[in-house]
């Protein structure tokens, strides 16, 4: 960047931006591969098929649906740093995020994860069993709203992780908020939804749902909150009172 070019506060958000990347000299087409390999190597991250013994779905490719390996490690760091013992997840898919979080929980920790579709719930249960995590993860198949309504309101969660029906993100958060302990975390995945939330008006229903959740988060003045711009965006919110 030349001396005459002024730097704005939004020029330093991401590694690929010119201000953060001006010394990179390798071919442009290699950048993201090298960035991933560097982050993964330094962080000890493996791709899911190397990390776990996995059965995958023949309906939705792993690369399309699963959280990125870096996103999974981010969740592990959050669980480890907070000492979370109780986690509630909406959107199990084949069990990757549940296994990632459960694997770093202390003895007696539990992840309760809800999956709407029996196809994915069945695969998740088998993956969890074959990776030795059945004692730490409960997979519940069904509608998340009905399941939450039946749950005891006396046992609060340290973390709720929302990664299900994006059109209803805000509704999920509203029904789960009372189940988060004071000082606990609410995490919403894919909150930038492929950049659709940056449009003047999102072009997809899922983008509208993600944008509505971000707008709702902006009004939660008592919550400490941050959108982390990794992968497809991760919204983190700390409940007041802890």
C-alpha cells in the first residue's frame, strides 16, 4: 500500500486484505490453500475424515454441510476455556461439532444435540458410538422447538450452539435464552450466510434469517457480543449476570 493511501478501520479485518497481506509473494491461486495449511499445521488441526472414524451422508456432501475444521477447533477452544460441562446444540448433521465439543469437555460433561432429520440423526449416533463418545453426547431427533418446550427449565446450559434452520435463528435464540446460565454463551453459526447479510436486502430466506438474528443481537445491549469473521461467520454472545 502506498504512503498516500489511507487505511480505514475495515481494511484490517481479514488475513487476505492488502494491509495484512502485503508481504505475501507466492502465486495468488495458492493463497487460501497455504493459509489453511499454515493455520492447520500450527494449530494441530486435522480434517474430519482424519480426526474421526466417520460414516458420511450420501445425500449432502461433508464439504457442503459440515463446519470447517478451523471452526470446529474454535468451538473446542471456547468449550475448553470456559470449562463448559453442559452444551445444547441445534443442528447435529452427522455429529462433527458435537464430537468436537464433547471431546474437550471435563469428565461428566454432556452435549445434548437436536437433529430434525432421522437420516442425519442415525448417522450421528453411529459416528458418536464408533468414536467412543456415546457417554458424553445425547442425540435427540425431532423438532427443536417441541424438544425445548419439554425440557426442564431448572438445568441450565453453559453454551447453546445454534446451527439449524437459519430462517428461524432469532426464534431459536429467544426460546433458548432462558436455558443459558448467567455468564454462559450463545453461539450462532453461519451468521454471515455467504455474504447475503451484507446486501441491502438479503436475497435468500436463510440470509434474511441470519440478518434478522444479527439485527436482534445488535439490540442486546447487556450481552457482550462479537461476530467473528471466520468461515461463514460465528456470532458469540455472553449472557449478562455471570
